[in-house]
C-alpha cells in the first residue's frame, strides 16, 4: 500500500522527465518513491531530520540529503511532502522553481501556516493533495516495482510490540517501513 500511495503522489507532483524532485520525510512511502524517481532519471533531494533515513536516502542514490528546514541545493521541479508537518508546506513551496508542483501525500497533516503569495505561490507554483489511489495506480506501481527491483527497507516488530513500533515511528527510530509480524 505504501508504494502505491507514493506512486500516486509522484504522479500528482508532475515530475518532468529528468527533473528535480524534493522529498520531505523519508519513511515507508518515500523511500520507495525515491527509487522510482531516480530510476526514471530524476535528481532526488531528500529533506529529513532522521540520521538513519539520511543514510538510507544516500544508499538508494539520492542526489543530496539535508535537514527538513534546510534550503534546497537547486530549484525543484516537483516536491512531495510525506511528513505530516504542515509547517513544511511553505518551505517546500519556496523550494520549487517556476511552475513547480508540491503534492502533499499524508493522510494526516498538521496546520499549514499562512502562505505568502509572492514567496510560495507566485510563478504558477501548484499545491495538490493526494487523497486516494486507483486500481490502475496499483497495477502500474506493482509492474514498475518488479521491473525496477525496488528495494523495501523494513523494521519488523512482533505484533505484541505495536505500541513500541508507534513510539519508534513518532521518534524517527524506524528506517523505511515499520512492519508488524504475527
């Protein structure tokens, strides 16, 4: 499911061939999405506060990694916000080049602060939500993931440690996707 959501977000972000993509948050969906974008020729810049996620991003071929609030190393054609942090929306929008698109891929997002038209939206920047995926998205993603041999990084937890998994997720102690095992 995570890969399908990320795949849908990548479509909504309208990444041009060979373009630059910024990804804020680097968990279960993001690390899969980054691999697809890189395989399609994009330069992917990852913004995350988690050191282990930064390491994973570099291992997967990200062009750069930095903290969530750091400026982008180059203007971005597209961006995807996986982190559920509304305060990052202006940061991601400001990093976009003319005509760039930000897709917000979270199921939950904290309050978005006021936007400054000139800094965040002017020059035809777009802000899009990602609400649902389709059966077609799933079929396309699964075929593509198989062809590209997408690597899924997981941190497994026994089912009776679900509470610990949630605590680790909140504290950025999960690299990739947290998985409960039975």
